[in-house]
């Protein structure tokens, strides 16, 4: 029963994944769950969520028989969640709903599921809408645990089930032993996508959704203490905000301990923040207290216009705030640090700036306060002085202000908009740009050989580090070969049968009856005595009788069948006077040799009587020797020994050849292969280096097999230098099977499944075909014609060619040995139609020439197919053919999108890009140009994923590509890195088109993918060295460049550790280092700092900033708005595949931001807490109409001041005036954050993640 359940589980998982998980996420599930008033038994239902797919698929697959889930005896593990003993029954009043009601088949499925879950009843609905209405309005809907919904219009009652099914599950829990008054409820939250979570088994959730589910489980049951470890890691800003809202709403009455790498998350959620280092508590306090103690104050950012007077602005700032310092003046922005102690003078400063805005040349300005990340880093500096914070260049926004920026952000941007600030990029001091960016890279033959060496070394390291695989490669074929030879030797040889020496003892212990009748003479008695004397040596027992007939009849009646077994010979001696004696030998005719044995014993008695006791006669049975015909026929049978060797050899080689695909599948599944291609590796280097290493690897077990053949003395493979011939057979097999494994590796995404299935394929394609052809050659079956036809067809399989070549090589040797023995042997071979070939490589049977030719051609053909696939020839041809008809359907979609209004900055950028010549613009300073880049997915309904993007990114610019999940960012990156086809438009990288010059494009870009594409079997140093060689960095500079990248990213302590031991943050550093090494002109970074702690993140920012300052164009996507502000000179927000805004971070905040953020700490007396705080809140809400209270706790209030007409001077003046009256201990005001600007576009994003990413 347990075995059956396990099989059902394995089958259902694949079945659900491939066929049934068309389970649709519906936007209406939010409304479905609103009416669920009594949400019960949350964790229990989560378990059911895992079990329902098992039940449904098991019923559909196994003739709709229910699966006894309740009898599971052992724990079932899904990812890191262990389910021990599943509950034997659910609450008796819960129901299972099903749709549609008119189908008896659906009802049957629902009944079976209900029975397995021990639910009380099933409840049918005509339509899904009827079910939703019940959930909203029916008071009894709380009893509905789950719903099975078949989206199929059943024409008649007994119509079979479709394969498409979806189900809804209540996401709720109440402890089993909790009384009704203590039952807790956690309402589903559409912002957290609970409805989506409830539609997929736990083990299929992507990372962020699994995090959401974990948070929900932690909050269930009214837990008083909740611990959350990096709960929002990997979420986009919208989902992160929704999670924060949930935690804010759930924290009342709880103690929540939260760890995070997001300092803004700690700032927002933390009532108290604790910073630890070295296992010790370093500081503790409220966010405002920590900012006051460790922060630098305010950062004022001024966006300059064309006539900006920097010196006058600096003089004015120092006039009002003498302790202010100029942080940076780069490009279009100025940045000043204003001490927090001078907040009382801010009103005058901001009023003066507002009044003289045009005269000073100020386009816009804003201010932000010290961030928690600055606090974190400053505390880290105090703890560990080796972390030189000055080297990291605090405060946070220095990266934003020390960048080379373009004047994209002036409100009246005209002719300067989009023009590159062309200056000489001097040495920035960065290790990367200093040592690598200015190095002349290898090209031509040197680059080719260097890349080949890098790829060959990668394969060698894989084999060396995975020594178990290497041992298996050596031993498995060897063991199968030895097994074959041992089995072959155990068979008897076909030769003349040996003679058989006859003796009574061969029959074991027997009884020998002897009858004596002297008849008056003494000779009969003497013969009887001599006869009896030899019985002891022959294991015979003497039985003296008088009459043989009476004795046999009597004993046969008494003993039955056993008498026959124990009595095989006998004798009677009768005297006939004094001169004659009659001796009679008796035998049991059930034994083949008893007549001769019985006669021999009587003759021995007579001989010994005459010649003495030492005389004896030996008797033997010698068969006639075989004639020539029989010898020839046995020789044919002897040739089948090659059959046994071939079968076992194919099994061994099936396992060996499958290992050649392991690394390839791993590289493809983690996208390492794509990163290598993007880094400029030639396809020929990638594949031929792998082929060379694998053939060298293949040679070693081949040589070991030759040693085995020699040791066992297999004459067919050893005599006449046949070892060379056998080696040639094996080498040609390797030449054919290795490219075949490469070709089949494209079908798999898991190395383990690839190895298993490829081994099975090799066994079937070799053994099954070999047996089929061999059996059909038996003359009695009269299928020789079919055998010859299949033999020609199966020549496409390397394993079949291997088995047949070894079998026929052995058989041909045996035929030659016999048929050339003499004239008569030749005649007999001819008579029996036995053919042989003195040239073992003959094309005629039993020569193996045709198999060698087939193997040679297979290797060439498989390699050609491999390159056809890699060069995407078929895909390109198919796209061209299909686009002929599809183009007409896609054009209206693009034309309709072109009619939509767009932001002025986006329109001006489009106009500028379309008017330029890509090559000229590239030479003038824009290494990346997008011209109307579009992507339409045509599976089913056309989906516009990327809509006419036009953009130019200049040298020394970091461009941020922001967007929600499904906005089209990933699709854009895939097109720009040549991983996805382009529907229309084009993009130019360093002047080369991504459509026509793919190879040149890939040699000019660096790419850090969203998920780490690093190989576990290499160290960090080896990984960076490999990519440095792929870039063409001369060998003498490789170690220096690698060392500089390791140092700049703080990876030196881990440089010589295997990547498999790296933490997630260190893997992200390594991925970023891969993109930066070699200084390519254009660098793509997809969420590069995910999972890093703030110090590591700052080090990465520093490396990226220095790389940008060396003149590289960087395109980055990130879910961290702080990262975008720190790194990006410009950014764009993508919504539904379009740019909705474009400009510098400060420009976007000034243009789309609304209001300010106010954090204030009010001194309150314990007994008057509510009154004092309420007075201050009333003051804020009356002074700043429309203000929104975001949070309040322990005298701390967080307001969003929404009035767009407010100036900095007014806000600071009002708060300074009210400081004493309302006992304001501390306050800080900041402009609306970039994240809030980003979230303001959320309402425009459609939910279409299936096609657009």
C-alpha cells in the first residue's frame, strides 16, 4: 500500500505539472474570499492544499479511484516544510463544492475526494459565478473548505472529464483544540496574492510567494511572539509594501522580532532597532534616535539648469548654514550636507533659494535625511575599523551625486535634453578601471586560443572536483566488461565429448544381490567370493539370496520405487557339475550404463580368480568423435559469445556516455551558458573544448577495457594486433555518442533527470535494437529480410553500432579460425553457408565497416545539428515564415499602442533617438541605443510585452530600468542580451545591431542575471579568471584583474572556496564581478544587490560607480529604490511595456512626487500620553490640510504631507515655531521618496505575468 501511494505521488506530481496545472489564477478570488466570515483551521488547510492535487490527479489517472491519503505512515517533505502524520479526519461539518452540478462524472470525483478527506458532504453549483455568490452572501458558506471547478461545458451528463481543472482552497486555520471564542481569523489579503498562493502546491511556489506563505503561517493562531527572518527578500516594492502593511496591522498585541537587510524596512517597521556585529549588541534605540546619534543630517540636492551659478549657491548656503559642506558637484546636480543641528535656519535658506531660483540657475531641489543604512555603516565602522567607511564614501547619496550626469532633468529641458556631457574620463582610482578597462584585449587567434583554454580548464575542474563521477566513468564500463567475460568463460566449450569410466560407485551406496548354486562343484563358490570382495570398494552391500526372481518380486512389493534406486546390478553363479560353472550378470535397465557395469564386475571376478587379486579390468564408454558438419554447427554457436560481450558492453557504455551531458544541463538550467555566451565565448570554443575533454575522458576507460581483454585472453580482440582495431571501434563510438549526448542535453533542465533518462535511452537504443535484429536473424523465424531492413535503419544509433560491431567482430574471428583450418573445414563452411571476411572492416557481413562509417558520419551530423540549434537557424527560419502571416496581426497592435499619449520626457527622448544615426551616435558617446524596440508574444492572443522603447544611454551613465512584475523589464534584458527574438525595432550596442551582429554585440556587454549563474564546482577566483579569459584580457594581466575585482567586492576571504559554499550575498557579488571584469562598454545588472548586507551592498555600489566613471554605460534593474538613487544618473519606470517617465531621480521626485514625509517625536507625560499626542496631531492636520497619518507609537508620529504647494521653507518654519508649544523633541522632513513615485504608477500595471516579465 505504501509503495502504491508513493508511485501515485510521483506520477501525480509530473501529471499535475504538465497537464492539470492549467489551474488559473483569477482576479475575482479577492471577492470570493471577502464573504468568508469564519475562517478556520489555517495550517490544516495548507496541508490540504498540498494534498488536493494528489487526490485529484490520482483519481483522474487511476480510473478515478480515491487515494488513501489518511494512511500515510511516514513524513512527507516538501522543500523545507515537513509534514509529519497527516490528520485522519477533518471537521465533520465542512463541505466540498464542485462545478458544474449537471455532470455526474464531476460529482463522482467530488464524492471520492470528499470520502478521502472525511468531509461531511459535497455541494454542487451550476456555474462558478453561483459559487462566488454563495461565498459572498450565504451564511453557510463558512462550511465550504474547497471547491473543484472544471472549466468545461459538459454537453451531456456522463461526458468524460477534461484535463483542465482548477480548484480554490480556503486559506485559514483554527487550532483543533481551540474553543470557538478563541478561534483566530486572518483575512485573505489581495495585495499579498493569497488567492494565487492557494492555487499552487507549496513545492511549486516561486521564492517571493513562498515568503508570503511563510509570513501567513507565522501570523496564524494569534501568536504572541513572531520571528521573521528577512521576510521580504526578493519581493518587488509593491509586494514589499503590502507585506509591511500586513505586519503593521498585525503587530498590535504581539512582539515581532524581524531581521532584514533592507534598512528602510527596519526604519518603517521597527519601533526599536538593534544593530549587532561580531555577535554582540552594538546599539539600540528608535529609528529617530539612531539617526540623530549617528547620522550626518540632511542632504540637499539641487538640479542645475544651463545657467547655474554654483559658487553663488554655495555662498548662499554657507551664509545661512555655516557648517554645511559641498558634497559633490557633478553633471547636472549639486549636493550639500546640512547638519541636523541647524534645522532652525533651514526656513531662511529654503526661502532664499525659492526667491532667487531663476537667478541662481536652479531647476529644482530637494532634501532627504540620514538613512538607516548610513547609521548601519557608521556603527560598523566603529566596531571594525578595517571597514573604512571613508573608502565607501558615506553618506548614502554620494553615489548619486558623484556620478557623471546629463542634464535630462530640467523642467524646461530643451536643446540640452539628452545631450551627453562629453569630458575626458580620468583615472578614478578604482581598481577595476585602472587595471582592466584600459588594457588592450586579445583578438583573433590569441583570443580564440585563450577562450579554448578557459573552456577546457572549466571541464577539467568539473571532472576533478566531481571525482565520484569520474570513478563511475571508469568502473561501470569496466565492471560490465569483466562480467561479460566471466559469463562467457563459464559456458562449456564445443568439442568432442570425453570418455566415461564405468564403476558401480558412481551410483552411490547400492545393494548387490548375489545368488550361488554350487551344483556339486567349488568354482561357483570361489567366483562368488571373488565377486563379493570387490563390492566394498564399489560402495556395494552384499545380499545373499537363493532365487533372483523371488527376491526382486518380494523387495519391489515391500519397498516400492526406492528398490529400483538402490539395486542396480547383481550376479548369479550356478555350478553345472565339476567342470562347468554358469555366471549371470543382472542389471537394472533404468541406468544407461548398468549393462556394461554389471558385465564388468562379473568379468573382474573371473579375471581375479585366474590372475590374482591385483588384477582388474577397467571399462569405459567413449562417444564417437564429431563429424565436420557437427563441428561447423557448434562453431556457429560458439560465435554467440560475442553477443554476450556486446550486450554487457552496451550497458556499461550507456552509463558512461550519459555523464557527458551533466555539466551542460547544469550550465543551461542556471543560465551560466548564456552568461558565457554574453561574455563573448565562441560557440566553437564552447563545444569543441567540451568534446576534446570528454574524448580524453572517454579514452581512459577504453584503455582499461583493452587491458581487461588482454588479461582474459580474449583471442578475438587480442590476436593479430586486434587491440588496435578494438580501440578504433571504441574511439569512433565516442566520436558519435558524445555529440549525441550534447544534442539531447537541450531536452532537460535537471542534471539528475538527464542522467537517468539518457541512460535509459542509451540502453533502449542499443540493447533493444540489437536484440531485435539478432533474434530476427534466426533462420527458423524466416525474418531475415526484416532483420536487414532494421539493421540499416538502426545505424543512426551509436549504441546499436557499438553492440553490432563487437558482436560481429568476435563472430567473424571465430568463423575465420574454423573455416581456414583446412580444406574440409572450408567445404563444410561453404555447405552450411557460413560466411566470413578476412578484412574485418569489410562493408559486407560479418565485417564491421558499415558500422564504422555510420559512427563517423553520426559524429559529423550530430555536431552540425548542434551548431544549427545553437545558431538558432531553425528558430530564425521558423520565425521568418510564421511572421509573414503574423505580422499583419501584430502591426495593428503596435499601431494602436502608438496612439496612446506619453510623457513629454519620453517623447523627446524618442524623437532624439529616431533622428540620430546609431553608428555616429555610438562614436559620439552613446554605446547603447534602442530604436522602437518591441516584443509581441503570439501564443494564443497577441500580447504586447515591450512597446516601442526608444532610448540612448551614454558613456559614464547608469540607467535604471524600473517596473513591477510583468512590466517587461526581463523581456527587454533578454532581447538586449540576444536571449530573446525582437518583433520589431532594433538596438545598437557600441554601434552593432542586436539583430545582425549578435557575436560582436555579445563581446561588448557584461551581464549579471537576476539569478546567480555561477558554477558550484569552481572557486570564485577560478570563475573570474575564466570570464577574464573569455573577455580577452591578456594572460599576464588575468590574475591582477581578478584580484582587483575580488578586493573591490570584499570577496578575498572567499576567493579560493568552492562557489557551492558561498552565501547568497557572496554569489551575487561574484555575479556582479563577472559582469564588471574586463570593462565591457555596456553592462547589464539585473537586481545585483539582492540578498547582500548593507556593507556588501555599498562595496558593490562603489565598484559599479567607479566602473561607470571609467566611461562604461550601465543598465540596472532593482527593487531597491535607494540603490537606484545611489547609482542611477537617469531612470525610467516601465508600465505594460512602455516608459511612463524618464529622467534623473531628483527630476522624477520633483515632477511626480506629492508633498513631504514628516517624522516627529513628541515628549509626553505618562498620564497625559493620549492628550499630548492628540494635540500635536490636531495641529498637523489643521496646519497641513490633507495630511495622512501613516503610523504612531510611543509618542512617534509619521505623516505624509500631501499639499503640493508647500515649500521647504514653510514646512521647516511651521515646525520650528511649534517646537516648544507641542514639546517636539525631534523631527525630520524629507521629500517624497523615489519608491513612492514608483508606487504611484502601480494602478496602471495590468496583471499579465504569464506573458510579460
